[in-house]
């Protein structure tokens, strides 16, 4: 049984999705989906444990050895991302039923759960697979499912957001498909480990340069690096809150993982940073993205939209760390993938709680919410502090490594800009604080009961994690550092 | 010069790709955008399929007298990608139907105009 563990996170949600569709009773649907995500989470935790003690796991699909068959290859980097995605899914599933009762059409819960599980299948599949074409297939599974779950928001603008996301996402995925085709053309293999071996011999050909270009553009579109982020704000704003909490924490992060995987283990850091000078593009774009997105976030009138722009800025931090191409920079990037997922998921959950009670995510409707929903507002402030990067929160750890990385390379201006941009984050978090605590509640305000426990527990667990991992850094920064060393060494 | 024309299959693929891409960007009608997207994806299918062709090779079937054959793997990959393309188109069209129901139009400029009126 243990030898088949790597397939569990993929096969289980994939089989459970059509089952969900067949179930009629709402409690059964959510019960099944929640049970599945928790089993998947347990399996991923077990995988990370095995990988960190006894090294990479290779699982051959159907017993066909690579390169004929598709193999799943789990090492420290993707085990870490698997754990992150499955943990977020499991927490969101506990949070979901109450929020969904308010924000989803009542007769569509079974279809929604099916699409959600397919999205999870796709995200985990992208992460676990060791085959380049398989990445594309899983990428499309997760994207198609996420277009569907984004489009079910109550606001009809969610339809337009999903349509735009579909157009951009498909262009991005097709670019990745072209890149994989060109790589296959030059090497005759789709297996990632073989690709890494054989690409070395054909590095200098124009075909591989073009493949690299298509791949980076396609992936940066998927991971919403500025200026390819335009699909993101609307998709996050108009999707149901629980979908935003899940998608914001996982789908861009998984795309960043694919970027890491292709750039570092397949093409190699040497090729990307000395032949192509990837950092010359990544670092300026990341910095510009951080500043523009943070500034735009300050002027938003909708809390969800504000957080969506903040997500684009945070992706800038991650890409800045990766663009440094050093161990410290990469550690910062990988650690921030994890940290930002925790923080953003928690913050979007808070917004979901507010929407549940106020039926609006507009800032002007939240006047005086600090006294009407004290616990929930406090949760937002806590998450906001982590986002700014206050010490004893996870945000501080990633900013710290980012600064160290910049100073190591003597990039003083970059270090200064990172600090300065944290101030912008403080400003947009202050927008909420000002509205919630310093503005009086409207006179006709009725007392609001606290959000249900099933929504508060996952929220507070995430916030506890942001504090815990802000002090206990072995698990996040420690694993991130080992992963960074491993990636820079060129993988296996 | 022979290099230039010898690779005509790639020229066709790139031409179609640009036709599709242009339509996705330039058209305001949501259905026409999807058609453009379809052409864009199909051009990549052609790129893959022509890549697997071996000059003078037969179809990849075991038989007497067959020594050289085309590489079947890209063709098989593209079967998967075609399914993905069909799924993408159907999800896109479904969204367009819902947009038409909600807004009464599928022209992008009219959708934007409606948005600015409501705000």
C-alpha cells in the first residue's frame, strides 16, 4: 500500500469528483469532499516525511518505467508544495459549506464540489509529475476547473472575469505547450530528468532559446507576474470568497513551482542566469510590479480587490527572490510561496466572514466593523501585520531572507526598495484599520453575530500558523533553504 | 534558400498562430475571440504533428518491409491536446451564453459601456 502512496493525492479527488456530482444531499456532498481533501492532506504529509528522511520517491505509472511510461518524481521541492496545496484545500473545505450556502446558487453545490476537486487534482498533478507533457495536461485540468468555480460568483461580472481568465490562461498554457514541443523536438524525450540531461548538449541552439522564451512568457502569464497580471484582480474579486481563498493561495503558487522546476532543474541555473540573463528581466519586472500593484491596492474601494492587487505585489517579492539566483534569494522566494499562501488564504477567509454577515466586501460598508465583529476584524489586522512583515510573523522571515539576498549581491537599491514597499503594504492595510476602527458604525446598524465556528476555526488555525512559523523557522525557512540548495545544484 | 522553403510546415504553423492570436486580441466579439483562440491552438497541433513526420517514412505500423516510420508520439500527444482544446472551447462558449443571459450582449465595447453606467 505504501508503495502506491504517491498516486493517492491524484486518484482520490479525481474519482471523488464525479461521485460528488451524483450526490444530491448537500451534507453528503460537502462531507465527501471534506473527507477526500483530508485524506489527501494526510497522504501529502506522509510523502513529505518520507522524502525528507529517505530522499526522492519515484513512482512509475502502471509499472511502465520512464521514459516509456510517465513517472511521478517527488523530491523536497514538490513535496513541500504538495503539502501546502493539500493543507490549504483541507482547511478551505471546512470553511466552505457555510460560506457556500450564502454565496453559491443552492442547487449547484454538487457541481461546484466536483469542479473544486478537479481543480485540486490538477494542481497536485502539476506538482507531482515528472513528465513535461503531463504538466500541461494537469495545468489545463486545474485551469478549466478554476474557470468554472470562479464563474459561479453571485455578481454577473464573475462571468466576464472567468472569460478573460480563460482567454489569457489558454494563451499561457498554449505557449507552454509550444515550449514543450520545441524541447521534445531537440531532445526526443518528455521525461524531466532525461530532458535535463539532454538539453545540456543542445543549449546553444536557437530552438532551445525560443523554447525558453515561450516557457517563461507562458508561465509568467499563469503566475500573474506584472505586467501579465490583468486577469487576476477581477477573477479574485468576483469569485465566491471560498474560491478566492483557495485559488489565491494555490494556483499562482503552483505555477511558480513549475517555473522553478523548468528553470532550475531542466534548463539549469547556469543557462537561465548566465546565458539568457533571466534576472535582467525578472528583477525589474518584479520590482515595478511590487510598487505599481501596492500603489493601486491603496486606492481600491473593495476589500477583495485590494487584497487581489496585494497578491500581485507579493508575487513580485517571490519572483524577486527567484530572480536573484542565489541560495539566499531562492530561499526567500520558496519560503514566501508558503508564507504568502498562509497569509492570503487567511485574509480572504476574513473577507468571506465579513461578506457572510454584511453581504458586501466594499470598504465603505465596513465602517465600524471593528466593534461589530471584533474577532474577525482582529484576525484581519493580524494577517495584515504578517503581510507587511512585522517581526514574529512569517512575513518577516521572507522579507529578512530577501534583504539578506539583496545585500549579498550588493544590490543596495533593491534592498531599499523592498523596505520602502513594505510601507506601501502598511498603508493599504491601514485603509481597513481606519474604516473598521476609527469610523463610527452607521446609526441603523443592527448587531451582528460572530461568524459560525466552522469558518472561524480554519481561519484561526492559519493565523496561528503564521505566528508559529514566524518564530519556529526550521520547517519553512529550513526546508526552503534545503530546497534552494538542491535546485541550484541542478536537482538529482 | 532551400532551408527557408524546406521548413514550410513551420511557416504555415506560425502564420496560423499569428492569425489566431491577432483575432484574440483585436476582435471585440466574444465568440470571435474564441474562434481566434481555437485557430491559435490548432496551429500548435500542426506544429507537433509535422514535427513527428520522418521523410520517406511510413505510418508507424509493424509490417513486412517497413524500416522507417514517422514518430507516433507527437501525434498521440496532440490527441490529448485536441481534447483539451475542445474542453476549453466548450467552457468558453458556456461562459459566453451566461454572459449573454446576464448582459444581453456579447460585444466587448457594449459590456464595458454597461459597466461604466452601473458604477
